[in-house]
C-alpha cells in the first residue's frame, strides 16, 4: 500500500503526513518529480538492545549506531530471504565492526576496540570533543555481503577506508559497485535521562537514489584511472538537474532531524520533498535479535577437529560465548561428536 504526501494526481491516495513518530522502523518512499527513491530508518530501543550486552564507550556506541543504521538501510532493500552483512577491518582504535541484518527485520551487531588506543586518541583530541568515524576506524576496508543461502553464490562489494566516514564509504560503494547515484545521511545521538537513569541511544538514516525511467539520463562518471599522466583530461559527465535538486534537498537535512524522537519519518520526508510530492510505502519493522542457538554452536564445534576441540576444554567443559549477544553455551567435551567420531 502506498500513500502520497501530497500529490496532484487525483487517482492516488493523498493525506497529510503522520504526526506520531515510531521508532525501529524503515519507511520506503518515492519522489516521482525527481525520479528518486529511498528509505528512512529510525532506531530507538532496538539500537539499545543491540548494544546492551557490551560495555562500549560512548564514542564506540556512536560509531556502531551509524553502522547499524547504514546496514538496516541497505539490508532492508532485500526482496528475498537472506542476510546483509557489513564488516570493517581497519588499523584504527576500532579495528572491527560487524553488523548482520537478516531479512526481513532482524539485526545484530558487534564492535571490537583497543581501549588504550581509544583513550590516547581521546586525550589527543580533547575529552568531550567529538571523534568522527574516520579517526576511529583509520585505514582498511569495508565489505558489504549479501548471503542468500547455500543455493546462491554470495555477492560481496569491498571499498577502501582511508580515514573517511561511513557515509563516504557508502557513497564510494554505490559509485564503484552499483553505479547508482546515491546520497546517504547518518546520525546518532545519546539521550541523557534525568534522575541518574541510564542514557539511551537513537540513530537515524536516510538514503536517496536516482533511478530515472528514461534512457540516457543515468550516466555514471568513469572512475579515476589512478595512473593517468599529469595534465590528462579526464572524462566527466554533467549531473541530471533532478538529481542535483535531490542532493541539494538532502543537503539541508540536519543531524537533529534524523534522530528527533518527536519528528515522524513522514513529516521529515514532507519537509524535504513536499514541493515535489513524496509517496510513502508501508513501514517495515526492525528488531534486535541474535540468530545464535545451542544447535548452531553445536554444529560449528562438530566441524572442528578433535585436537581443536580438545584445546578448547577447560575444567572438563567447552564454553562458547556469542560476540553479538553475549550469551554463553556450555558443553561437556563428550557432547560434541565430529565427523571422524560419527563414522
């Protein structure tokens, strides 16, 4: 079902944008006047639940919140069952981020960081000063993987991280791998509650893509060759007027609007695109849920060699802790039977 906010076409349902904000949802939309489509994500309690089992410092929570918002924006576009996995491996204080989205709605995430390096970076920057994702991640790569199960080959796109933000990495991913003009905005905020109550976290994201129906309007610019002699005239292409307008409108979006708990996603879209008319589709829920289970852990351990399993035994037991949700699974050594014992 779709609703238009507003529209000059009497054949489409038109209504005012919903005023009530709802967290932990993705709202797909189209802006027909700009040949653009996109999604808005708002995360509240689901983001807190994703991070609840780890004592992350605030700067790590902020970075992981951006990664979760980006992953949900991209993973929720899957039209089939499967998983979308975002993973970074870098040389910065936060050297690993993993966000796992299982369609249609389940998300889990994990961050690994060096506490001493993080403290040194904060001291050098000044405690209380914001640290952007580029400084926290450093150099390395970001991989985005679509896993549709054993019957379909995995698809993976990889982009370099060279001190830029996750927004920058997303833009390079779409320019290199998808060649679809794309603009992404991400924001994360900490809500401090009165009376000494624990703070909570919010994240918001918006993705807009230019997908014209008329041939010839989508002309991707060739990538820089990298080794062109100095003075070489590189190819260029003028951007479509509609796409330039869409980018300009997204450029007016402030972080506070993306995370404002009193501003609904529909009102946000109305603010941006009301002059062009924006169609919204049924929102999709987002749930913090880990896919680990005793059966899955048993299956993984059974694929280890006997020597590998024996090296994991302590006090007669093997204990495995899920990095995502913190849940621990204990096994007696004799419970796990590998392929060699089963023959």
